[in-house]
């Protein structure tokens, strides 16, 4: 079983899992959790898995689904018991998400990690975008008259002027 709640105070999604968690149920939780986080514009997700007694049989499928729903800038903290630590490490590795997901043995550690300012991705212009930006700046800069504007030869006059 699982429950999904919004922690509006901390602007994060809370998922709590318990008892036996099969693969289909885990896939539903991943899909619903990411949909709710996106709809609510919640950048952080806290998953408490400590009450899970029996985990899903297909960890790789769940990790792949997790990775396909993940969006850059989201942080997911998994709270697990010591018995679940190896499983959680494999899950993180299988997902391929390096900095966006982390597993913790205590809820306080997860809370502290989510509370630290995240390194949000910075927009980077492509080479073409940089070239266009330089050209726009050059065109917008005041012309001092020492050289003709680009595309015009020296001494060229428009007809009618």
C-alpha cells in the first residue's frame, strides 16, 4: 500500500509505503507521484519506504519508469531501513539519476538534504544562440561612425538620400 500527500509547508510531495509492495503498485505510485509533483510544481519528493515488508519483484522495471518520469531539478529522498539499504542503492544505480535521488537511513537526514538549496540547472545557450546574441548586441550598440555598418561598403549611399 501507499499514500501520497502534499506537504505545503515545505513544498514537497510525501509518499509513504507499507506492507507488501508489488511491481504494479510501485509503477502506479511512481506515475501518480511524478504527475502530482509536476502539477503542483513541487521540486522535492520524500519517499518513506521503512514500513515495506516485502518489495517489488522487478526493481529494474520500476527504476526505468522512475527515470522516464524524472525531470531535471527534481530531488527525491528515499528513507529506508538498514535491511533495505542495498536494495535502495541498486535502485538509485539502476535509475541512472545521479544527483537527483539519494537514500537515507533516517528521516532527519533526508529532510536536511531536501532543505539545502538545490543546484538548479542553468540555461546554456547553444553555439548558434551565442552567435545570434553577439550579433544582436553588435547591431544594438550605438554606431560611432568609424566603420560602415556590417553589409555596407564604405562610401555606399542609398538611392534617394
